[in-house]
C-alpha cells in the first residue's frame, strides 16, 4: 500500500534515498520545468509535492520506526493510523514520478485551431482530464489531484510546439474553456 510521509522541505530527495537504501520503494515526483532567466528559457528541477515523500510499504511497527528514525522525517500523514493513497492517487503519483523516479519532462502542446491547446506528448497525455488551466506565457499547466483525499493543485511545465500557441500574455482556463475565452476576446 502507498503511504505519505511529511518531511523537512528541501530534504525530500535525501529522505527518499535513505529509504531506498533500506529497501523501501520511495517516490519524490519532480519535474524539469521551463523557467525564463535573463530573457532566455532554461530548465530547473522542481519537487511537485514540496515536503512529501510517497512510500510503497507494508505498514507495521517495525516499518513505522524504521521510517521515523531517518533524519528529516516529520510524520506519516493521517489522524491516528496513517492515511493510505487510493489506487487512483497512487497511479497519479507513479505517473508524476516518471520513469525510474527521474524528473518528468515538460509536456509538448500545440494550438488546436480553436484557441485551446492540444497535448502532443508527455505526462499530460494521461493526466489531461486533471488540467484546471494553462498559462501559455509562463509555460505551465495547473492540475488538480488528491492526496489522501485532500485536493492539491500542482503545476507542470509545458513546451509550445512551433512557438507560441496564441496570445503570449493570455492565461488559459481549462482546455474546453480556452475556445470560449478566445472568441470573447475577439468581440
């Protein structure tokens, strides 16, 4: 079963590595996000769920104390017994953790001709229904997922195929709302 531990922010990768050395499957979803620096686009690595590490464990007293002894671990999430991720939440985390827990690359998108964006390739091919809005100028998509039943918004980087896919300073709402937004702006 998948559980979530809260860790000191900035220590996610270090705690996960310590858990892996103990034989525990631990994931820290990260991405290589496009950022604008000095007028040029570069990439920077970001932890998608700051302060959290996801564990695939059989929960018992031995596991609890082995995890809690690691420097940087604060607590298991949940009131009383730790909360488990649902099957769907675990699938989302595994998708966002990328292959071999490597940072996911930005999703490639292009204009769909109606003012919206269409996913060409990347992690949003499988998580597109979770997109709340696109920010073309900032090259980000905002997703809504749940972790132990609690809603969380995370941002993932997008790459625009063949240059900007519309007005650079327009933020898009959900993909289906983008076409309506564009036609309102034309009036």
